[in-house]
C-alpha cells in the first residue's frame, strides 16, 4: 500500500468486500480503506448519513495524519461521501461519486420515501433476508444486471445474503433518502475536484446529473452499456476512469 489514502464506500446491501474486483489494481496505487458502512458487513449498528460521515471524518483524520484523502462512493456510499465533502472539505483531496443522489428536496416526496423505506424495513424484519434479497434484485434500477457476468452476480448476491437483516432495516430507516438531509443547496460547498460517474441505462441517472451540475467544475462521465452499477457492469472502463482521475495531479 502506497501513497494517498483512498476511502471506498459501498452501496446499500453491500460491504467493503463489494470492491474486491478492483482492490488489486487500487492497492498498487493508494492506501486503500474499504469501509463497512453502518448497518452493513461487520458494522451492524445502523446510523444516519450524517453520523456515518462524521465517524468517517474522525477515522480519516486519525489515519492520514490530517492529509486529505481520496474518496470514492457508490449510491448510498456516494451520499455519505457527498455529506463528508460538504461537512469536512479539508479532508478530501479528490472525490468520485458513482450513481449519486443529493437526497430528496421536496418535503412531501421526502416523507413519502421515508414511509416507503419504513415499510421495506418492516418487510425485511418480518420476511427475512432471502425474501428481501430476491425482492431487491428485482428492483427496476438493477434491470441491466440481466447482462451481468454470472460470477459477478453471484458475488454480489453472496454479499447481500451475508448481511444482518436488522442492520439493513436500520440503514433504511436512518440513512435512506427519505431520512437524510438533502444537500442540493450545499453542493457549491464541495471544494474537491469531483468526478461523477453514471450509467447510460440507469433510471436514476438524472439524480447524478443534478449532483454534477451543482458542484463547481465537476466532471460528469456517462458509461455506455451500464446501469446503476458501472463498477460491476463495466469494470474495466470504470477502473480506468477512476485511476486516471485520481492520479491527474501526480501526472501533471
């Protein structure tokens, strides 16, 4: 492990292990920290997006000796990374947001999402993890996974089935888009050079485009043939984008 710390933040139902396919390449360039977000993996106690960002800020400050780190977040992880960039801009050198959202600005829509997430959390605790994962994998946002490499799909499912159902339920209640403070009005506070990655086939792509438009100088790259998870669906293209962006200063 060498160089700048690179913090990797997975999506909902994931864990630090979700980045396994990219770790070998990244660990040759950066000091990689693949965290388990609250309610996921070994970190079973759920927390809000805001609390998760504060805990990571403390961890980064202690780990890097105060030197800024690179941060890469996917979906839920991108929302946590965005909060971290707004609340602690001095801790971030470069920021990569894959399939991000700044939350839900409209109060009525936010409350509707909060209620929907509460119902889904109840379903997880009532019906169990297998039934929930089966349902989650049928979410239209993952429709493009029909073309996913079978081995990658199997690894993704195994990570989901290894979760604690109460941790996932708590994450929905505390860190869902209906629960988080929307950040649309604070995007201009992001100071780090930012790369936003979206899949051309992602139904949620407009959210990523809004985030990119709100951050001064942010670069938006849309990956053809990918949906909500470019790091899984187009791994080589994704890795090339990320490593080139994070190493721009070193190459200058």
